[in-house]
């Protein structure tokens, strides 16, 4: 089974990448299931119901998220309605939405998806390690194939999660930093790992933000709205090859697909 995980979709540029090249990527890599982090798809921060459904209608099977999922108020009640959009599982229990799901493919196979958020340099949430361990146990009752989006800032925390869930899940895939890392590998117990799958959006930018705006804010320390850049667009992510019977991963490949300007 080939599972595609798409790095953080940023603004209109990222949505354009999904619209223009996702179908080709799915065909070329013989993808069976597609996951994408969509927490920045609306104006570079947050996501709306309309945009979420637009992305889901274009070949993405599940949308994961992170700390920016709450940026657009209209998405909050929608999280309870649409099971294909996940928020991190380690938020308090009364928070709208769900942090995991099991999704059935056309061939009857099931894929579990778990969304977690890190705590280093981020919010003081429930422990992603303890929550993750419990949620994985529940998912494994329904399927051996479990994909984890670990939305975290610190490289060390992401690597630690990879080793913590090694052999328990099919993949631990890092998101949030928008910079694709080159440390993809299969850990010794069959879990695919990468620190960050990258960003689907404009590379002529500072992690998706217009260069001039980001530089002015860094140089002056004066708050200013981050505007999404528009140039040099790529779809970035990874393709994970998973054994359908065991749930162990057999391969992980980074992909970068530029748009024809």
C-alpha cells in the first residue's frame, strides 16, 4: 500500500498546488490513500469548512492539523461534523473535534490516522507521548496500519516520538516547521520516520510568508500581519510504502513537485 502524506498546505498558493498537481502525483506513485496537513490553508493560518471540503474533493482523504486549527472560528463547530478533519488528540477532552480516525479504502483495508501536537516551545497540552500511546492502542484494535502526524517545533521531540512509537505504528511524520528534512528512514522495528515532510506552498518566502514582511518583523520587532507569498510553488511530502498485513513500513520517499509557472 502506498500512502501519500502532504506537508502543510499554505494559503492560496498551497491550494493551487493541490489543484494542479495532486492528481498527477497520485497516479505516478500509485497512491492508495492521501493525508494532508491543512491547518494553514486559509490565508496562511487556519482553515475554513469551504476550503477543507475543497481540498477533500480534490483527492485528499484526511486532513490533519495543529496549533493553528482554531484560527478561523467557523471551523470549530465543523470539526464535530466532519470526521475527515482531525485536530491534535492531546487537547483537553471537551475540545470540539477528534484527534484520530479509522478510514476504509475501496478494497476494504483500513488506515488509522492519529494527530498529535508537541509541547516543546509550544502550548502546555497533555503529554503527546502518553496520549499517543493510548490512542494507538485503540486504533490497533481496528487496523494494523497507523499513520501519525506529529505537529511539533523541536527536532528532538519529533525524533523522540519516532523512537517512542517505533514498532507500534506504521509512520511518525513531522509537520509544523515547513522545511522538508532529509532524514527519512525506516526505523529498526518497521516504523517510517521523517522530522518534517515539508510545505506545500510558495518557496520564494520565509516558510510561506512574504520575505519582506518576515524580515521587517524580525528587524523591527513590530507585530505585523503575515501575508502569504505567491512564487515558486511546490507540493512537498512523502510516500510511505506499508505492508497491508503487518502494518510495517517498507519504504519512505520524499517528494517535491514544482508547479509550472
